[in-house]
C-alpha cells in the first residue's frame, strides 16, 4: 500500500476513533445497549423499531471484552467507517487514482464520520452497500462466481443490519436488468441460497429460534416501517436533506453536479452511470419517506462523495486549489462536529444530542455516595439515564409513587410530576438531558456564523428535569 493510502487511512482512523467515548450516549444509542445485553443473555429477539440483529451480535464481542462503556459500544461502527474508506481504494480498478480522491473526501466527511462514531447501523450499511457495488461490477467484468457470491452475502448482511434494505436494494437491482444476460444462472441461484442462509442464520440466532410466517423478519419490517411512514412519526418536508448537504457538503455537491452533467453529456461508462443512479435513487427515496432524521443523509452522501472524488481526480485545471478548498471545508466542519463539541445542539447533523450534564450528574452522585434514586417520568423522557445510573439502585416509574420516594436519596422528576408533589429537600437542581435548535427565524447571517463559529442558527431549547436531593 502506497504512502497516500496509508495517510488517508490514518486520517480516517484518527477522526473516527479519537475520543470516541467522550460524548454521552444519545437516546437511540442508549436504547440499543439493551439489545446487546439481550444478546449476551441469550434473550435477543428482533424488533424492527431498533433494526436488524447484526450490529448487536457484533457489538456483544467488544462489550464482553472491554465492558459496558461508550468506546466498546461504538467500536464496531468506527471500524466499519474505516473499512468503508479502505474499500473505496479498490475502485481504482475502475477509476484509477481518482478513487483516492473519493477515499480522501469520505475520510473527512463531517456527517459520515459522525455516524461512524455513533452506535447505529449506518456505517455498516454504507460498507455493505459499497461492497455490493464493487463486487457486482467485478462479476460483470470477470464472470467469476466468488464475486457474485460475496456480493450476495454483502446484501444479506445489509438486510440483517437495517430495514432500508427492503426498498433500496430492489431499486438498485433494477439497474442491472440491462446486464441480465451477463449473469450465469447457476451463479445466481447459488448466490441467492447463500443470501438466505446468512439471513436466516442471523435472524434465528444460528437457527435456534423458530420463525413463523407471522414473525418473518421481512414482513415485520415492512409492516412496521410502512406504518411509521403513514403516520409520519418523524415527518418533514421533501427538501429536508438539501440544507444538510449544503451546510456540510457544499463543495462536494458542486463537484458532484458538475460531474453528473459532464458524464451524461459525454456518455460515460456503465459504473459512472450507476453512481449517478445510486445517488438519485437514495435522494428521491429518502426525500419521499416520512422518517426525516439527519443520519439518513449518509446514504445520499456516499455515492455523491464517490462522484465528486472522481471528478476531482479528472480535473485538468485548478485541481490542487479545488482539492485543498474542498478538503479544508470538510475537515474544518468535521473537526467541529466530531472533535471540538460533539454534543453541540447548534449542529443540524445531530439529532437531540444528549447533554454532558448526564455524565457530570453521574459523577456528582458518586462523589456524594448516593445509593438509591427515584426517576418519575416516561421511558421516552429518561433515556439515556439507565446507562449512566446502572451502578445505583434506581426505581423508574412514569407516575408518582410517594411511598417509594421516602426510600430514595435523590428524586428526578419531569415538570408535570414536580408540580404534583410537595417534598422536603436540602437541594434542588436541574439536569438537561437533550437540546435542540428551533429554526423559526433563520437568516443568511446566522448561516454564515454557524459555518465559521458553529453558533446556533436559531433558539436553543433544553429538555430539563428537576433533581431533588432529599
């Protein structure tokens, strides 16, 4: 491996692993830890609300080794983040040294890096999707069975990671109908069998859990997420992802648009057309679906970054200055988002970031030698507290239980429960669990101040709870 590749991989590794355990668990991360516990105890069952089993099975390994800490839970996503950058180098077979530019851009992509440092499924989905793309085009080139077999296994691991497999992969496979005659039927059949073997092995805990038609993973997944789309649980406008791309990927977007127009006019090769198709499919699908959350933008970004990197490598004029400008824009934003203040609610890429108050609160309780705690609020309100109060005796209830309060040294209440109770206390405090920004009065100056100083583009709202020391 040449020095350029090593430097890019070193940079990608640093950005994904540096201070990996510093930010407290976000809401989803904290809930996901329960499923790892279930794997370790042998009680895991698939729940489409929290995605496929692969992440939990893989994460159970470092958690068993290192313990239940942020670093252990985030290790698998970080590894897949680095592997994705490494895999892009394999595309030099199709694009020559231009693939190195794509790898460099992905290595410092602010949002892709962020969700490679996050206990979610996104980074492994990106890796398996990219592996499928590379291996499928290698098969079309070589007609060797092992390429199609590995492509099929990559798709199966994607299916065992997250439910966006079910709409996205059929849409991507449509592209290859034009090359259907290049696929050898025997290879296709064996590859499908391999897909099913891996799929059922993971969803049945190595064939130890029977699956009925009612519990078939695909049916549960499609039914659950179809309903979430219909009720628009986390709805948003169709243009939701465009501001995110502008704020974090503007030079990449400009290069991507330039390359797409240029490639279409020049009637470029098949794989370049696929990258365009891949980007458009993801952009259209996720813009349509009523589940608008910032981590889904990475699925649009990866093909866009591939296109932009190839474009950079093909530039004949201003290549060095354009590369430096693009790299600097991305690296500055990446460091601000992931290193300087990874819990800054001003960052639109973060969804309800957990406040550092949570860790400080835990440390304060330990210093005070507190043992018994009451938490009166709904589960949707108190996570990620269970991850940080696991060393204490904690009673959780959505409703007030005055008789139980008498046994607790510290009581944590949401606003409605606090107004209902009259308690004697030596100290009253507030803890902020999560924060977010309202964008009602956004303007160009605030956008500029965000890009340069990472100041919020609107009013910060804090999700506070009352803490009573009795």
